[in-house]
C-alpha cells in the first residue's frame, strides 16, 4: 500500500498507536521492531482490542485488516511528514545536551497563554516519538513544539525532515551521549543539524548569546537568528536572585523589573527559563502571562523537582545525567543553605570509553563539597571509588537495603543519576 493510501485511512481513523496493550478503538496500529521484540507478533492483539487496521512488515503475520508494507517505521515517519504539511502551523524544535525537556515544558506553558499548543509529551523525542507527537496533534492546533533527542550523528537531520521546524532552539552543547557521537565535536555536529535545516528553509534560530560556542555556530550557519538578550528589539535581562532552595529570578524588560519565584531546583535552570521567556516574547506573549506561566509551572518526571517527605527534603533530578549536568547540579546544591546535606549519585550512562574518566572528575568535584554523607551507586562509581572515602554500591537494590537499615531524617538530599539507574526507587525510603 502506498503512503498516500495509508494517509487517507489515517484521516478516517482515531489516530495511531505502536503499543498493542493501549491501542484505542479505531486507531491504526504500527507493528514496529525493537531490540527485544517484533511488533508484528502483536498485530492480532491490537486488532482484537479494536484497532481499525494493523500496519505490518512481515508477511508471516498477514490476516484480515492487516496492511503489509516494506518498513513500518518508514511508513510511520512518512505519514507524520504528510500530516505535518497539512497542519500548516508553525513548528518550534528544541534540542540540546541539557535542559531541552524543561525548556520545552516551560515554553509550552508560556505559549499556551496565546496559542493552542501541542507539544512533545514526556520523552517522546526520537525517531518514533516525534512522528507520534505530530500525528496526535488536534485539528485546532496553532503551534507545535517538538523536542528532538539524538544519540548519533544524523538523527536530528532526520527528525527535521519529518517535523520541518520553522523555529529552533539548541539549549547547549555538552557531553551527553558522547558514546554515540564519538567526541565533543561529534556532539556539536549532531546538534547543529537543526541549524543546518533552518538555514535551508530560511527559518529562525533563537539562541543563547551568552554561550560562545552557540554564538559561533550561529554566525557560521544561520541566516536569521534572534538572541535571548534581544528577542524583540528591546533588551531582556534574566538574572538569579539569591534564594534558599527553589530558583528565584529577576526579569528586566521595558524599564520594569519583575521577581519570579519558580518551583525549580538548580541555578542551571536559569538558562532554560531565559530561553522560554525570550522565545515567548519573540512570539508575542505578554510579559504578565509569561510570568504567570513560569510561576505556575510544576516540574515533573524527576527533573529538578523539590519533594518534601515526612523525613527529608528531596531534590530529585534522576531522570537524566551527564558530566555537565552532574557538575551543575552539585554546584547548585553546594550553594543552597541547609543544616544537613546528603548527596546520592548514580552512574552516568552512554559515555563509552570516557566513562571512568568522567566519573573520576565527578569524584574530584565531590571532594570539595561539604555533605553529611555521600552515597554512590552503579558499577562505574563502585569500581573507581574505593579510595574516595565515599560509600558505594554496585546497584540500586543494595543501596535500598542500606537505606532501610539507616533511617535518614532532617536532611536535604540531592539525588542525581541517569534514568537507567532507577534512582526513583529510593524516594519512598527517604
């Protein structure tokens, strides 16, 4: 079946799904492949749950109401590309090594004050998540915000071909997923694929002009660029205000200064707020609405969250970690005032042959931090920390056993690590 025919079926359907367990009645099921599963095997289950049809790419699973194609993923992406053309709404793409999800969430809150916004939910930011985000956009959508993640060179380019962004933000270029990129230069090449796309379509990049690397890339690549410090032809100043725990900022614009109390932990989130405020102003949102949106925003998914339990105050930042974000979190934690501090860190994943070197750098940073206790977890930290003086565990289960026998009370606790470490399991013990 040709993509055009499949697109006609999509317009008559109730959307698409790639999960046979949650597929809705009237949806089209796409039988995608994963590292440990063959989605074709679940086509019959999806149909039994009410899917209007199942798109498969293995003829062994052909039955009534299946549609055989050469490659299910290709067809899903092509379908999203076709739908994106028909939507005819502005698309803003966000990528970067750190902060892209928080920036996306803040921007969605701000832009929703003026537009009907559809945006990436959770971490659906890859070759599957981006098409699903586009295909789930309601008909009355006025603005699309697409988060783009990547672990290899070429992925952002592919996502741009699908989403066709008109505007783009690279939050920063750090050392995330360096295993797949090969080097810091590889990370920069991968992220700036967004800039390359914007140049080709005469789109607009909004950029942090305090970041020398991004500024250099902007002037080399982009035709049209808007700095965060001057989004509307009027200076915008966004600065830190001293605070005990949650991030507090001042915004100066049009000769007025506003103080904003956020619900975010970490001074590193200042640049995420700055990106969102500047972009909101550039796209015509009123300052009063921007302030309201930022103050009302509640972080979720263990990203810069402040949680108060019966025993402790938890600073939960365990959804993702890389050398840059780990050190920034430690710096922010060092700056806050608290009587008793505890640091719990999990391994940083996807660092390839740089892994031990980068974890040793974190250990060095930890030596200068004053904390009642430092607990490390993960095979890398466990291997390299024997002479550090810190207690280390090779997995989270062993850390949990330790915490069950060592009740912690009255502490402010930073919890940071890669998502694969599963540090959210320890929250209930604190």
